[in-house]
């Protein structure tokens, strides 16, 4: 019997294109984008490039794109933003 995975809320298999795009950052271009050293600045540049690409994809400004650590943080950010507006 072929298993059927239904727990995508917990974790999801990574798409091959996403894996290929991330591998350089997992292997050699890793770094804390909040750090001021060269490795951190390179990571920050990659995050800012991704932010601009996402913005262009959805017709938004780069400063309107917020990356979070996961679903809970994203939900809380959206709820708090809506409450303040």
C-alpha cells in the first residue's frame, strides 16, 4: 500500500526548485542576516533580494513584504496589524 501523507500542517516535503534555490545558503552562504560581519551582510543581501522578488511577483513594494519565522508569528503579526489599523 502506498502511504498518503496528510500532516502538511506539521511539515511539508520541499519542492525540488525550492531546494535547489536554498542549497547554496544551507551549504556555503549561510549567515545571520542581522549580523554586521561580511557573512551576515551577504545573508541580508539575499533576504533583501528575495523580498524584492516576492514584491515584484505580487505587485507590492518591497517594504510591504514581511518574512516571519512561521505560521504562528505570521498570524500574530497580521492580527496585531489589523487591530492597530
